[in-house]
C-alpha cells in the first residue's frame, strides 16, 4: 500500500481552498450571476440619445442613491448610479414597478434587467448582490 | 504779595476802563496818548475785578484779557496787522541792549538812593540829557522826548512859580507900606479931632472960627482902597500859584498813567522817577484817577501813590518776562500752538519789552506760518466752507501737534450731517408736493453749509423741474409702454420730481423702481455668488430672474459674464427644459439629475428633480403599457423591436 506523501496535503488543501474561493468571487466581480446573457447598460449612450435604445433590455449593475418618488399601487422612481463606471458615470432615474417586491435601501447594489420604455428605464427583474 | 497783586489788578482794571473810555474811537494805544484816565465809571468794573480768568486775546473785539481784566487794544484789524508785522519782523539787535542800558541808567540816576539835597538839580539834568540819548533809538518811538518835554515844562512852571512868588512878595511889601500910610492918616485924623474938641469956646459960648470937622477923611478912604486892591492882588497870585502847581502835577501824572496804558512800562517808571524828584513830598499822592484807583484796592484806608503805579509797571514787566520764558519752553517741547497763544498774549501785554522785541526771528517765522494757517482756517469757518475745513485742520495739526483739531472736526461733521439731513428733508418735502416745507428745509441746509453740493444739486433740480415737467410725462409714458424699466429706474429722481403731483404715474413709477430694485438685488446676488467661486448657484439666480426680466441689459450682461463659467451646467439645464417640453420627462429628469450632480445645492435642480420624478412615477406604468410593451421573457436580444 503506497503511502500518500504529506506534502501533497500540505499544498493541495490550500490550493483547493483558493480555487473554490476564486470560483465564488470571480464571477461576482466579472459580472456574472443573473442576466449575464444581456448586454450591459451604457449610461453615456442613454444620456446621449435615449431614442436609439428604446425597447431594448439590458443588464444594469447599480447602487441606490436615493428614492425620488413613490406612487402608491404603481412603483417607485429611484436615483441610481452604475457600479461599473466604464460605460458612464452619474445618476440616472430607474422605475421599479411595485411587482418587483423588493425593499430598497440607500447604498444597496442590484443587478437589474432594465428595459428602455420610451425614455424611461423600467426594471423588469433584479437581483441584489 | 497778594496785596501787590490786588493793587496791580485794580490798576489794570482801571487802566482798561480808562482806555475803553477814550474819546477818540480810532485812538492808538501807543505813544502815551491814552484815554480819559479820569473817568468816573470805574464802578462798572467792580464786579469784574476779581474774576480772574485765563489770559487770552480776542481778535474779533480787539481786546485782551489779562488777569481777568480787559485791555482794549483798539481796532481788531489793526491789532492783527500789528501782531503779524511783529511775527514777520526781525528780532531787535544790539541797539536794544544799549537802549535798555540807557533807560536803566536814567532810573539809577534818579533813584532815591542817589538823589540828595546837594545833587538834586545835577541828577535831574543828567537824567534829562540821557533822555535824548535814549530817544535816538528807533525802538523808543521818541517817548523819551515826550518825558523830556514834560520835565522841561515842569522846570518852566517852576520858574513861573518863582516869578509869581517874587511878585507876591513885592505886593506884600507894598501892602504893608499902604497899611502904614492908612494907619498914619487915621492917627492924624484922630489927633485933629482931639485938638478941635479941646480948643476954648467964645463969650457967647460958641466955637471960635469955622474949622473942618473931618479933615483927611477922603484921602484915608483912597489909601484904604489902595491897600485892599493890593491885598486882592496878593490873593490872586496865591491862587495862580496853587493852580500852576496843580496843573504841573496833573499833567505829569497824566503822562505817567498814559505810558502805563500804552504798555510803555519803562517810560512809566522813568516818569515816576522824575516826578519824585521834581515835586515835593507833599505832592506825591496820585491825583489823576485817585478815586478810581482807590476803589479798586481792597484796603479801606488805602492812599494811592506813585509806588502803586510803579508796582503795576514792574509786575507787568515781570509777567512779560515769564510769558516769554513759557513761550520758549513750549516751543522747545514742540507745542507750537500753545507757544503761539502764549506769545500772542505776551505780545499784547508788553510788546515794547525787550524780551518780546528780541525774540528769535526763526521761531517767530514758524509761528507766522501757523498764524496764517489759523487765519485761513478761521476764514473758512466764517464762510462755513466746511468741505475745506478738515484739510486745513490737518495742515495746522501738521505744524502744531498740540492744536485741538478734534473738536473742530467734530463740529464740522455735525454741521455737514445736519445740512445733508436738511437737504434730504427738502427732497422728501418736494416729492410730497410740500413746497413751503421744502423751501424752509433748503434754507436751513444752506444756512448751515452754504456750499453743500447737495443743496446746489437739489436747487438745480428744482429750477429745471418746471421746464422738464412738460417733457417728462410723455417720456415716462413712452418708456412704460415700451417696457424700458431700466431707463425709467435710471431717471427715477427726475421722474419723481416731475410726477410728484400725478398719483397714478407716481404709483407706476414706484412699482418700476421696486421691480428694478429687486432685479438689481438679484443681479448683485448672482455677481457675489460668482465672485465667491459659486457660478452654478449664480446661474440659477440669473435663470430665475430671466424668466421675468429677460430684456434687461444689465441682466443680459451679467448672464453673458457668468455663462462661460457654467457652460456644461447651462447646457444640461437647457437640454432638460427642451426634453421636458418634448414630453421626455424621464430623459429630462436624467438631465436635471446630471445638473444637480454639478450643483448639489441648487434649489431649482432639486425642485425640478422632485417634480419630474413624481410625474415619471405617475406615468411610468401607462408609458410602459402603451408605448413600449414589455417584451416576452425569452426576448433577451438587445435590439429594438422595431415597433
């Protein structure tokens, strides 16, 4: 019976832990998770000419800045800023229908599926991260 | 010492009174002429006698206060000129020393320790001769000649007196002879009468023969008459001698007091010395003004004498010496104004004293410059030229650091404020249509400060008001119709004056003034914000007021000044407004939020964001449902649907 080299455990266990952690963390920073199949939303494009984006759905990773308005039975308008600033900075308004059912706090981050409905960004689905 | 001082004060008061009573209004103070020293109005000075105020010179009235007593120095203009001439003149040189030495020698020769029974005439003659030596000096002003003349006159009077005495003696001898004749004649008559009574009678009892009963009576009568005439002539000579003696005394004493009043103290002392040797001991009392002099001395049994006058003169000389020492000390300490004042007083107290006459010319020159500045300052004050007073006060302060300019400036500022207040009141009254009140206020302002520029400006406005009235009303109407608010505002004062009686137009004018005033305040606010490196807030203010005052040129200029600083901000706001007009509330909201990112404190951005967010929230579902339906769950292609 061959004896397992202790060195194998000494090196193998840490490597395994690192691999597992990387498997968990990298997808989060790399924009993984839900809506990975959607194109990322560009704040700059939206600001420049929202009309060209009408009807499209995008993945929008954002952080809540402030709730601007709340309409009973309809939803709320949030001011959010993109977590990925490579496609534009600055705040944009986001309409979250009541059906989304989430509780929103300032500073929370979400991965959203947004659709450009005329000039308004409407959240169709979202995931907190 | 106090007695001495009191006696001095009394005599000074008397002297001033006498001088003030001089019959000739233009009489000069020099030359020993003097005034009416026998004035009996000395009582009037009684209440002022011991009111010892500080020494001062009143240039306006031409008088000087010395130890509480007033010296009338004559015409104030002449007084000023004399003092100015003194300041400008060079100091007296070596001759002055010689002159003083001569005067002192005269006094010594006539001194009581020198003159005795043996040398009384020789001393008089020696002193008399020295008077002519002293008179050769220019500074003497020939006053020693006056004394010499007076002495010579006394000598002549004395000779006349001697002649009168001889005549009187001769008459007395004649009278005695005549008396003897009268007695002789009377005895002879008595003898004749006795022999007649003892002669034998006739047989029939009658007298023998015809004889004169009063033989020699007629002759006796004539002899008695002659004797009486001689007696009367003797009495007349006596009276004439008495009068001559009194005249000599009075004239000499008058001259002496005259010198005292003319502040020729040394001449007064020399006159006194001569008097002492010329007149007997029984005639040493003061006759001229004795009553008044006595009244001023607080001693009930006081007898005014020559020594009283001597004391006054010596006290004045000492005071002058002390005064000049004070002047020099103040000068050395840099207190030129104080030195100037003391010099002025000392000069008028003893301008002929050597200490005054020999004062250094350089120092006097500095005081002359100060004196001229002070006179100019006084002239400005008299003319109420308040605007220039401050400059001159500072100029005088530059020369004399002890000059009390703060009080003057305080009064000037008060007067300026009062005048300006009166002008303001006049303007308000004029605007209210109260012409009488406006005129009164304007008169008050002019009285306080005749050259007040506000008065002139207001007067011009009032004068041209009537002319402009006919032009102003149509001009105002035209400007209002053309909404030229700024131009109306710029001419508000003219319009206010012209439209004071027109209530409707005045109300309109007030409205315009308030409107442009508010606009200006906002423009000012924007300018301040921009200057404080806060251009975005400044732009907010500009944008806000531009909504109502878009045609104002000042606003446009301010806007153009600030615009380059906030180009991005302005572009975002413009874009937001445009999007909102086109119905893109969400896009407009995005633009407003971008603008707010640039200017977080902006109230207008905050309001717009709040308003648009509410609108978006209300219309979002409808918009989503009607305009762009949510695609099916499987549609995840980021391409527009094409609808």
